[in-house]
C-alpha cells in the first residue's frame, strides 16, 4: 500500500518532530498535509489510523493553543511591562526604565467570557413566560401601490372595532 510507505517516511523521530513543530507554528491541517506531500483527506485518515502521528499533531497544537489562551487572558486583564530606552547626553549613555501599563481590552474580555461562560454571557437571552400572552401583529402596507378606495377600506377596517 503506497500510503503506508509514505507514512513510514514520517513516523520516525525526525519526521514526527517536524510535524509537531508545524502544528506548534500554527500551520493548518491542510498546510501540514501539503508539507508532507499528502492530501487533506489522507491527513485525516492518518490521524485516525496512526497514534504516533495523531499525538505529534495534537502535542504541537496544544502548545500554541495554550500560548494563545494565555495571550488572550493577558489582554483581557491588562498588564504592565518595562520599557528600556537608551539616550546619550554629554557623551554619556543614559539608560531609562519606564513601567508601561496596558489597560484591559474590552473585546478580549467579551470574547473570553462568551466562550468560558456562555450561559451567563451569550448574546441570546431566553425569556420564559408561564401565562398566556396576547400578541398583536402589525402589518406594514406600501400605500403607494394602493388605490384611494383600497386605502379607505383598510382605514375603515382598522378603526371598525374602536
């Protein structure tokens, strides 16, 4: 089977390390498959069939996923960092350290909360009503397409019950 032959080229330590590295670097499954020289369908087949292959992809992705989660959380909470500037004054080098503050990012906060606590923070809220409610339906009519008589009839019908 040709697929098994090609797979064996990647199951060794060097091949698995490359695959894990590509996943860690953020390459998509399609891009990793291209680098290996297989189709995306074959890539998914290998994930199901070969544990070492699956583990290499999974381990690489876990690292970058964790780094991304940490970066998102850092942006959501805000952070401080030190900025070092070097200037020269009267022939002397002056090194100045300034602490910079990055405030919390509202977009990152919203994204974090919607994904971590969807029941409390999703955009859609459910309203449960335990007794019957009468709902009035309004209809908009384009009066420009109606005759004068049709408009009068609609008006009469609308105010007939008042």
